[in-house]
C-alpha cells in the first residue's frame, strides 16, 4: 500500500512538473512573438543570452528525453528461466519470428532449437565426416538456414538439411571466428578475434561466396549484430562497442557517444526501434542505449555470466547466462510494445 502511494505521488509530481514547463513555455512564447515581430524587438538581448538559453534548452530537452525513456522501459522483470540441455554453458542466441530460439555455445556439439514455450524441440548435431566440432555463435541466413562459427577449425558452417554431411563449409579460413550475424541486406558478418577484423560477404543458394569485404583495426572483437540503419555494431573485449555503417565505415563508439564505461562487453543486439542492448560480463548486467538520451540499465542483478543476447519486437530480452547454463527472459519494454509507427523509430 505504501509503495502504491509513493508511486502515485511520483506520478503526480512528474505530471505537475511537465505541465508547469509547458505553461511557462507557452507564456514566454506569447510574450516574445509580438516583440520579435517588430524591427527593434531584441531590446537588451545579447548573443550571450541567446547562447545561454540554447544551452539550457538543450539540457532540458535531454532530461525530458531521459524521463520519456525511463517511462518506456522496465528493469529486472524476469519472466522465464529456461534451462539449456547439455553441460557447460550457452553463449549465443538467435530469436526467430515464430518465437523459437536457437542456442549454442560451450554446452556440447549441438545447436538446440527451443520452441516458443522454452522446451527443446530439435538438436542439430555438429558433426562433419565423423569429426565433431563445437559451434561458438549462431545466426540465421536470409534463406532461413542456420549458420555457425567454428573457432577450433577457423571456418563458418551452414546447416544443410537432408544432406551428407549436413554442415557445409563456407568461405575460406578465418582467424579465430567468433560472432556471426546477418545484416539487413542478407550479408553475413563474421568477427575474427585474433586479427581484430570483420569479414562481410554474400552467400548464394549454392553456398558460394560473393563480394567479400573486410574492416580491421578492432581490439579483441567478440560479438556482432546488425543495426536498424543497415550497418552493424561490434563488441570489443577491451571495453567498447564500435558502430559501423553499411559500407563498413566506422561511425563511432558507444563509450564515446554516451560517455559510458564498459567492463567486458559481450553479447549485443538491436531492437526494431534502434535501441542497442549490450551484455557486460564483468559488470553482470545488460544496458540499453537508446537513439537519443542516456543509457539505461535494464538488467542489474541475477546474472552470473551474461554472454549472448537477443530480443524480440514484443519487448522481450533473452540473455544466455553461460555461468548457469540457462536462458533468462526479461520483459524490458513497458506497454505498449513496439509498433511500426512508433515515433521513436529513427
């Protein structure tokens, strides 16, 4: 009961503050317009006053944007804890449009498919000519096939159902391939940990590689995800997340843009509104970086070793907790959930 009263008071204070700001802005505008419409209407106003007003306005707008973001998102709202088959730990996830989930990592030579209820429905055995391999990260190609990185052999494999062997080797030899993703154009993105680079290429239905491009200069890159604008984001083990455009040009980093200090950023994903979510293994949390405004910690406790993450358009976040060998599902967005007409979409 006390909590309900406290929340009510907080809501009333917020509404009162916003309303006061609105009234003040309208009164100032009504007074200023007649004066500015006349030729000598600037009076004693100096450029320094205009600059000061501009700075204050920018700060107020940023604070209002932060308040709006805090109203949209929730923290630590765990809805489901899904145990993953096998031993070891899961480190990579891929959410499918039907609500199912692909999971892989250090828990054995399998890529598990979990249905929308979190129950195992299929296991893709990772074996090639009697040689067992361990998949490191998983993604879905534009043709609906499963692609994984094999860090031991230094290759990328795509699962070809009803064929022998079922796993087809794609491309050449990679240097310690870790994260894998597919961008909005259907191009496969592969992180090379040792060389500090990302390879981007297209694969046709005959599993032939086309248009190979490469970006280098990264420090310990681990995970990668496509972004809404057609580019991609890469997490670096040394403590940053770099952003790239669709033509592989560096667009900036989250640490510089948001003045955020990472510990060990790992799993990374982007939702349909352009929010970028990053799991931090060292800090044991997940932080959301909105298109505008300040970062928001949406999972602050209950994680042992968060690695791979993915999210759905329905406001759900899936976290692969490698330390507990489970997938934790969080409701990170308050109602209403994302809609294609959302004004937050850049």
